[in-house]
């Protein structure tokens, strides 16, 4: 479902080796801001050998892959929790209603029993049985039969109300248990993601100070460029697709935060969900779910506004803007920006909402 790139997205371009090196350099740049937010740079000790840039990138790439998939599970669990909590609300309302119906029935039967006792209905039954007038006996027993049937029907209704209360209580307890389990899964995923961020911070700290400074400067320049491109779309998209693309453009330069869906920060599926939401289309906060909710489009048939997915099941998503480019929220430490679709490995198809 959602696709987040919590650590750093190591580019996997389809182009020549030079392009690969460039994208790897940008990937490390994207790491800088996130790492600064997690912790201060870690100083390597004399006993720990300093990693080369290539070694650090390789390890960061592995962390990134893990983090993307965990963030996918994190977003899916958050969506599921929201559904369960809505169901809890319905179950709670049903239980209140059923309890109210049962209480009203119990009061009514109690009042009837009290009335019968106070007015000596049992004595009346005795007089019917001892009556010497056959017609009086028949008329009276017919009336008593109607009363008995009415009371029996009320007892059946009370029993049904009891069952309804029991069923609603069981359902509400089940939803509460499911919510607790889902919340625990979310907490575990979040803790795992934070652990990966800390590991990435350690890798970043193993780089030379000069490399960190250079990469930070490049990253800041890239973020400024992304922000400057906001509201600049005037391409061929029309209708709802144009609304979605313009929304995505308006978010350029905003930071990536895993699990976020605006308005000040996004993860990848949070961005595409909100973009198409602005156009009146409801999508899940999950890349894999969005892929299943949209119509498959091949790369050669992509049009602006289509979603582009990576991985199977999808763990990353962007919104296509034409010319082989997309707007996406790449990973922690980076910002919403325009990038090449080919900069990400594992393209698994487009989707048209």
C-alpha cells in the first residue's frame, strides 16, 4: 500500500554507469537531512575502519530496501486501524441500541406482571374455570389465549433482544482486540524503521566530514530547485488528471516523512493519495493497494496523472508528469521532487485512477 522510502533511495538507473554514480551521489545527499534529524553525526573511533563511499552506499541501499517494505506494512496497518476503529464505533452504537431495546422490553413485561398481580388476574382465571355458562367460558378462554399469545411473543422478543446484545458485545470485543493487535504491529514497524534510521546515521557518520559537507550543500541546492518549480505545470493533462498533477506540483520541496499525507510533509503513497484525492478520487495510503485500485497502464502508454509503481508488490509510487519524469516523495531526508522514472529500479507498471 503506501510506499515510503524512509532511509534513502539508492538510485538504480537503467542508463550507463556514469548515471548510476550520479544517482548514488544524490542518494547520499538525500540522507543528510534525515540523519541530522535523527541524531548528531557519529564519530568513528580509531579502531573502526572508515568505509569508502561505495561501501557506505551499498549498505544504505540495503537499509533503504528494508525500510521501504516496512513502511509499506506500517502504512497498511495504519489504514487498517482506521477501518477497525470505524467498525468499533458502529458496533458500540449497535450495542447501545440493543441494550436500550432490551431494557424497554424488560420494563414493559415487569409492568404487566405487576398490573396482573395487583388486579387479581389469577382470581379472574379461577372464576372463568368455575363458570357454569358455556358461552362465558368460551369467550373468556379465548381472551385469555390472546393474552397468553401476546405475552409469549413479548418473551420471544426479549430473548431476541438478549441475543442481539450478546452478539453486539462479542463483536465490539473482537474489534477492540483487532485494534490492539494492529496498534502493536504499527508500534513494532515504527520502532524497526527508527532502528534502520539510526543505522543509516552511523553509516553517514563514517563518511569524511568533507564528503558530508559537500553532499549537504548539494542536497540543499536540490531542495531549493524543487521548491522553485511549484505551481509551474502547464502541460497537456486535462480533467481530473490535471487537478492531480497540479496538486503534486504544489507540494514540490516539501519534506518526506514516513506515514505522512500532508499538508506539510508526505511519504510517496501519501502524496499520490492526496493528489488524486484533490481530483475527487479516493485511494488507499499504500502503494500496493493503489496499484490494485487503478487500471494497469504500460510504460509506453503512460499519460500525465497516471501513477507509476515500483516493486512487486509495489513499495514505491509516484505521479507521472510526462517526458519519462514523475513527481515523488523519495525517502527520509529528501523532499517531494521531480525525477526520472528510470532512476528507480523495479518499475512494475502504471496505474490510471
